[in-house]
């Protein structure tokens, strides 16, 4: 290609910008409940993300990705390799811009839906409406309802169980230490399943359903043992209990939130890094080979770029979305934050097995809402919820409009 080196340079810059947006928005969703509940600090959340998001991206981010993510555009309808390169560049830049705007206002939006909307915009103006797989768009719109409802229902039930078994008893602290390891077991089980189904799917591990379940049960038992050892060390703080009756109980749940934050960060880094670096890999492959392939290799330098961009995004602007998730929707404590994360993990597992079109971002928002609903509708800031839902609805059309505009610009410059 005449401008091959320039295209590759632009793809690297735009890919880093996009993964920065993933870190600023999507990673903050995974960390928001733990930070908002006070279980971990923002600095510690960044440290956890730096280790586990980066590890997930490098170790399990995959070696191959589809050239056109999510099958949104029919590759047979692309007239030339250069048109596809300009389309990928437009999609990356459009997604990066929207994620930056959403993160600035603290809106937790789906990065997957953002890149999908951007690809749709390029597909419509660059290839024609018939090139877009509109059935996939319908399933994504359906996820706006399915994801938060499933997350909210599970979180609501878990919060009620904590209240019934621990908080509303005569000895809440003793019951917290008694039931804590049980909750940790289920957390370990679900997190292991999330990691296998979502985090390690790129490795194509030859595990049967029974083997996967046995691995998850083993991990659940080991984490339950670790949780029991940590919970044993928690003692009653009478001074703190005078200010807040359940202060000592909440200290039991605080270390459990760290487990969920680490595990969800690994699963997220391994799965969603491809949203940012997939189009970059496609451009690199086309520039190198001069032709369109169904899939593109993910060299280690691209995975490193993606992992680094994600961590950088969380460190610089992630606090805004974490504040929305952890503090603005409803007041969270470690026990409520734990219930929300556990419900999110359970929803991801159920959806993965049933093949339901869900968004992790929408699930965690729904889970936080479910926790709030267990305390009554008055504990939820409905204005914040309305703003979040509005940002979900406008993500697809804004991503499409931005990508269409950038495509026309790049086409005018290079073609």
C-alpha cells in the first residue's frame, strides 16, 4: 500500500487511544463496587488492574482475532483492502472519542457496543446498509434489557440472603464469620467459571463440562479456605460499632471484595482487550500481507500495547466511572459491593451457557440497582440511573455517526 506505514502508525495511536478508553470506562465498572464500598482504595484498584488486567490481556488475550469484530460487517462486501483499513481506523478513533466523552461524564457504557456502533457507521457509509448484519444489532438492543434485569435479580436475592442470615440476627458478627466462607465458596466457584468461559476462551482449552465444573469446585474450595483464614483474623471493633452498628460485620466482607476485583479484572483483560486491539491487528495484517483475511494474528507487541493502554486509562480517568458505580447510584458497603460483584459473575456464567446477548457493563449496573432495590427504591438516585440508561441508548448511534464522519475525512485525505 502507498500509505501502509502511515496507516500502521495511525492504527497504533488510535488503538492505544481506544484501549485507554476501555481502561477509563470498562475496567472502572469492574472495580467500582469494591472502591465505592470502601473495601479497596483507588490506588489499590489501579495496582490490581495493572497486575490482573495486564496479565489477562497477555496470558489469555488470544493469539488470533476476527478481522471484523462481532461479525457486524460482511467481509465479502468490502471492495478493497484499503477501504477496510480506513474503516478500521475510523472505528477505532470514533470508539476512542466516545469512550473519552462517556468517561469524562462518568457514564458506564459498553465498549463492545461502542466498537459495534462504530463499525456500523463505517459499514453504512462505506459499503452500504446491506453490508451490516442487522440481526446482530437487534440482539445487542435486547441486551439493554436482559443484562441489567438478570444482574439486578441475582443481586437483590443475594442482598436479602445476607440480611436474613447475618444482619437481621441476634449475633450478626458471629454469623458473618460463619456464613462468610460459604459466600466465598460460591464466589470462587463462579469466578472460576467466568475465567474459563470468558477469560480463557481464547486459549481453547479442551475441557468438558464436567471437567470445567470440577476445576471450578476445586478453586471454590481453595478460595473458601483462604477466605476462612482471612475472616478468622477479623475482630470486633467496638469503637467503630458505636458509629455504625454493622461496622465489624462489614470488615468481614472487605477482604472478599479484593478476591472478586482481582478475578473480574483478569477475566475482563483477557476478553475485552480485543475490542481495542482487534481493529489494530486487522490493519497490521492487511498492511503486511496486502489482502483481507477472515482473522488476524495478535503479535505480543499488540497485546502489550492493549494491556498498557487499559491500565493507563484506569489510572488517569477511571475514577469518574468508579464514582458513578460505587457511590452515585446507591450507597454501597463491602457486603453490598460483594453481593453486586457475585451477582455479576453469576449472571455472566448463566448468560455464557445460555448464549444470551449480555453486556458486562450493563450487568454490573443492574446488580448495583438490585442491591439498592433490596433497601427500597428511595435508596437509589433515579436521576443517575436515567443518565446511565440514556448513555447506553445513544452509544450505538453516536459511535456510528463519529465513524462515518472520520471515514469520509480519511477517504478524502488518502483516496
